[in-house]
C-alpha cells in the first residue's frame, strides 16, 4: 500500500471531519515528509492523550515504509 493512501485511511478513520483532511508529501534529501492537516476541532482526536494516537500513526506509517523499503519518513501533524 502507498504511504499516502495508508496515512489518508488512518487519519480519516480517526477524525470527525474526514472531508477536510489534507495530506501533502515532500521529498527531502534522504527522506519523505508527510504533512497531515486536519480541522482544528479534530486535532485532539488525532493526537490523543499524551500523544499516544499520533505516535501509533507514526509507528504504523514508518513500519510500512521500512517493510516496503521506501526509506525514512517523517510525519508532521498540524491544523488547517
């Protein structure tokens, strides 16, 4: 599965406004940077208590990247 599609699926499953989710990918020298933008009211649901949900999303995406030999990935979460 493509990293963007996986990220899109995970994030849209967690938020109340999935139609407002935007995911951008930038290529840096040795890694991909995935920028997740959500509605400000959904940021708490995506980050979770103590950042546990955000860390879980990052872990799943990074594990998929490692498994598919796609290189390093950094995930940034922000509001629209």
